[in-house]
């Protein structure tokens, strides 16, 4: 299930969330060390993966999950590397295992 502030953000921007879900790649799992801050960006196990933006593409101030910690065994950090403005765990915190509905794999990649 998508966190309440993530659903509100999506509704305010007319983003349709099918069945209350987002489809995002997993960047970190339980045991991985994740840091998110405006200054450092997204860092997973010491490797910087992305910037963190204080405003979205429309200029709206975004909430940022600013923490630095090891994920618990039932947490997953969602991050979409192909979309720099992706609304993912950098902004709405790690997803808990019970909120993940399934694993999707591409039929083909080009």
C-alpha cells in the first residue's frame, strides 16, 4: 500500500494510482545501508545513486525522507533510475514487505 502522503501527492498532481500502487524498481533491501539528504542525495551502501530534489518538476516543494540507516529485513527502498524526477522512496520512505503486491519482470528489453 502506498503511504498516505504519497497518495495525496499523486492525487494533487492528477497521477492515477491503480489499485493504490506504484510500480518501481527495488534499489535496496533489508540489510542495505541507505542515506537520503538534500546535500548527499541518495546513497546506498556507500554508492551515490541519485540527487534528491526539494521541488518537483512543477516547482512544488516535496517532502523528503531524510534519514541514514540500515533497512530492516522487511523493508525495500524503491527508486526508478531511468526517471530523474521519479516520485519514489527518496520522498515517501521505504516500502514494507506487506505493502508489496508482487514482482513484475519485463517480457522483453530493447
